[in-house]
């Protein structure tokens, strides 16, 4: 494993009093991109309710799609490993995720089945409810994709489901895994550098002792409260940024934070500083309905 204390984040050699901009990292995202119909509802969803979506639109989102979108808001070289369906929804998703510049590379396995469609409703309290029609499509280690690129990445963010890919991803300099992929982590039996989750999400709030082998660090966000970093028997708190005065929606906040965290770790920052810098990127998406429209620009930190 590539540990956090092996010089990671140390400044490069430079003349006294000068500032050097770190080169943009090479990063990978492994995960699903869903065909999402997103809209808001001026009420709360209750039994028997008739929900009329307002401001509805199509977006290519989901855990992998939102993280990918956040990383595309940078000068980094980005590689997305995913899978798409062979129908109209799959073609729409693929067209959207390929609409970036030369530094963004999409590696998508095409499935013979239809691409899953998802409906996301943001209610008057800015909370999102997700309706899923079928299981997301994920890439598999057996897909003929350029997996060897993972060994050349400064950081890899994994939100996939295949333990075989997770073992391949361990070849990257740093490996960040979402806590919601606990089953894949257990099956892969590899040691990630970091697991990132949320105190509020029961899929993601397991303690450090639940992971075997344990990660180099476990990071749990907690809304506007301090971010918790668990390493060994120690817990470090990093202040979370304040939420905007008006919260429009909470869809994609955690995925945007995880992507920004991956970016800053891949840029060479230590864990605490990477968390501190990533916090505002999770908070930024609270300002809008569609996280991909309000994500903030990522800038490599000076050294």
C-alpha cells in the first residue's frame, strides 16, 4: 500500500520565497453513470401523494457520474471506467459523458441491455428522494478496457461493484473507495489508502473496525459538522464549511466531496488539508438543483 506518511504532500524543492504550482494529476473514476430525470417538488413526498415535477431535466449522474463531473472541473487528466446500455438512454448518457476536452477519457463497456433510468425528486426541504428502476450498470474486470492505465494514476476513486476491478485499482498510487461499496471491499481483501463515507448514511457510517484489512484512513462527513478522520486509535476533526444561506438541494454533495478529496490527495496534499479543501466542494452543490451545474472549479494547490 502507498501510505499517507511516506512523503505525501511534502513540498517540492524550490527557491526560498517562491511558489510552484503542482502539475495537474492523472485521476481515474470507476463507477456507474445513471440516466437521471431530475426535478423539484413543492411539497414533501407522503403516502398517496401525486408528485408534479418542476424544472425537470435529464442529467448523467449517479455516484460515478457526479464524481466524474466534479473532477472534470479541473485541469487533471481524467479516466472514467463505466458501462452503458445499448438503448436510447445509454446513448444519451454516453454522449453526455464524452462531451469534454482531450484531457478527459471515457472507457465504457457497452451492454446489450437497456440503461437504467432513475428519477430524483428534490422536495421543498431540499432533500432528495431517488427512484431506481433497475440496478446500475458497472464495468467488470473482464471487460476489454485499458485497466493498465490505473497503475499510472496519481489517485483512483472507486464506486464500482466488482472486487476484481478493485484489486486492479490498487495499482494506482492512491486508492480512495466509497464506504457504500463495503461488500466489494470485503471480497477484494485489499487495503485502500482511504475510505470515505457519511455519518448520516447507514450504508456508509461503519466504524474503522468493520474493515479488514483496515484502510490507511477512514473519512466520514457529517453535514455542517466537523469531518471525522479515523486512523489507528486516533480521531481528527476538520471543520466543515458552512452551508449556503439558501439550500436548494442536497443531491450529489457527498459524491462531489469525495471527488474533490481524491483530487487534492492526488495532488499531493496530506489527509487533513485535503479534507479541509474538499469540504467547500460538497457544500457548493447545495446551491442548486443539478449538482453538475453548480460544482466549483478545482485548482491544483500551490507548493
